[in-house]
C-alpha cells in the first residue's frame, strides 16, 4: 500500500445528504483522493468506501516531523501514576522514513504495537510481523485501532493514551530495566548469547499433562466480536474445547517474541548473522474485520497452534503457552475424557461402537469430526476381536484398514489460495459444498492440471478421488 498524499481527520459528525457523499464521525481518518473547491473526494481506509466530504469538517494531518520537547514539557499524569500501564495497537497512515537511530521506519498499512509515548507527539512502536524496533514514529502518522473490534477508535489520541495509561518513554525504559521484560532498548539491540533450554527456561508442563494436539476448528460472532473454537488433546487422555478471541492469540505472540528474541530471529550471532526464526507467524490486526477475514484467520490460527505446540519444550510448555490452553470461566470452556469406544452390541456380523461425551458440546452438522479412527486406535481394538465365530457367509475383513487420515488439497481462486482437508471418499457434490462458503459464490467450475500437463474439468466422484490420491492442486473459477 502506497503512502497517500494527504490524510484528514474529522472534527465533527456528519450525515451524508446525497449518495455521492460519505457519512462520518468525529475523529475518523480519511485519505484524500482529490480536492474539488469546498469538498474533498476522500477514501475511508477502514472500509474502502469513497465519496465527497466537506472540507470545513476536517483538519489536514500534519506530515511534518514533530519537534521534540524538553523534559519540562513532558506530560504529568498523576491520576494514573499508580495504575497499571497498558499498550495500544495502531495502523500506519503514511510511510515514515527513520532519520535517526532511535526512529522506526514504518509503511502505510502496516500494523504496529505501541509501547509508550513522548509528550503525546511520538510513539515508541514495534512492527508486527517483521523485524525492527522498537523505535519512534510520529503520533500523526498512525491511527489507533481497537484490537477487540478491529475498528479505528476514532478518539482523540490523548484519550486513547490516557484510557490505557500508556507509559511515557522514561516509564517504559524504567519498566524494562526493572522487570527485564525485553532484550531490546531504544535504538539498539542487546546481544545476549543463546542459553541452553535446560538452564534458562523451566518446562512448566500442565499439572494434568502436556498438549499433544491442537486445532482451531470454528469461529463465531458474539456481542459484535469474533471468537474462535480451539480444541486440544492432553497426554493424560483428556480433551478440551476452548473459546478464544483474536486478542488472546495476539497477546501471546507479542509475549513470545519479547521473551525469546533469539528464537524469533531478532538477535545476531557471533558472525553478525540474524538467528534463525523458529517462532510461527500470526495474522496481524486489520482496521476492519469481516466474516471472510475471520475465516482466513481461523485457517492461519489453526496452523499457528499446531506449530506452537511443536516448538522446543521450553517454549511449548512455558506458562505463556500453557495459559492459552488453560480452562477459563467463560461459560464455554470444557474438559472431558477422550471418549472410550467399546463394543456395546453386535448386530449380525457388524460390531457397533459407542462412547460417552461427558456433556461436551457436540460438533454441529457438516463439520469435520475432531476425533478420527486413527486417534482412537479403533483398528487396534478391531484386531483384538475374534473372527472364529463369524458366520460362513460373512464378508472377509480387509487386509488393511481404510485410510481415514484426510489429505490436504490446495485450491486457487482468483488471487486467493486456500486449503481443505479432504477424506479420500468425499464425493464431487460434497466437495462443492465445502468450496462454496470459501469463495462466497455458488456457481463455479473446477479444473485440474493432470500429470501429463492437460487441463481437465472436474465433474465426477472418480476424478475427485484421483485428485486426492495424487494430491493435485485445483483451480476454482466463476462459471
């Protein structure tokens, strides 16, 4: 995203008077596309909508570098002096090029984690999703985002700062020195040698076991906030279904990047090379959240938690990670024993299995089951059954159990790429029903490039089975 030539901030509320105009609230930011006499043709960076807005209702954001003030002009916030200090999240409005060693180069559209402020004119910020920082960026170059909703707050920056009791630069530095919460100081990086896990980090394992499997399977909307359903399995035979917000994952990621700088690729080794990053990536905050964005976040977070529990034990079993998977009193989180499947009856030649779910909320229709035959070791149980009493006309058992483990197949639709876990026995109609919600259209075509290089239309169950077996990529196009 390129830096706009001009950004403006609303001074008052305004209700549009014609379809060509935009409505807005006090404090909202817009990019100016062009000027027309007493009007701006503006674009809302949060929604992408464009229209006319009256100039008299806006102030132009000053893109000049703020002047630093001396210590005597620093804000004194006595009413917040003893309260807990917080942090903010922001999206960059303009490209900012650092000119001093303690400044941070930032790019329009980039997401930032705000650590502190200087006299309400500068923020100490860290970029999200890349190396760099912390460093100074001008307050006027960013818009504060409410991480819970994904929307710009629209408040005066002083109100945002005071609402969370954002520390000043001096207070922030003092906290770092006092609690040793970060290996990074303003304008420089402290190079600490990597310490062996056994001497640096204790393995704080769950009292009831460690997490052996984890997934993010669904999402929902409650009180205008999106949440995600997390399922995990413990080594003790327990399983948990948890409710987590995007902020839960984001806060964990920020703590991990700060606590494990070497593993995050933020330190240089003795040869001056950056350490190899093993910390998984997380989708960054956006100014506007939709179902489509949340669906993509669910897929990304599913990969994230799977990678998270595969990290070295001193990270995967740390208190920070353990907290994400711990039970919370939110009216949703549950823990139960993994259902024990036993032979409950025998109908002719068919063994019927049943199990208890201990009151855990069940998966809704059309959702993939969390547990598979492989997980529950059904075939080990089947192998223990005696076949001596089978009737003569009974169908012989298969020499090998069917492959229940789903296969990951990639799909390409316009500029988007997504993946689905598909069972080998899925039908063509079932495949279409899984694809349709991902692309928000019902009428579409499927094509695949065969090993010979020919492009073929996918229309039958047999083709789908062959594609899954060969793990081919499928192209989706509007009909």
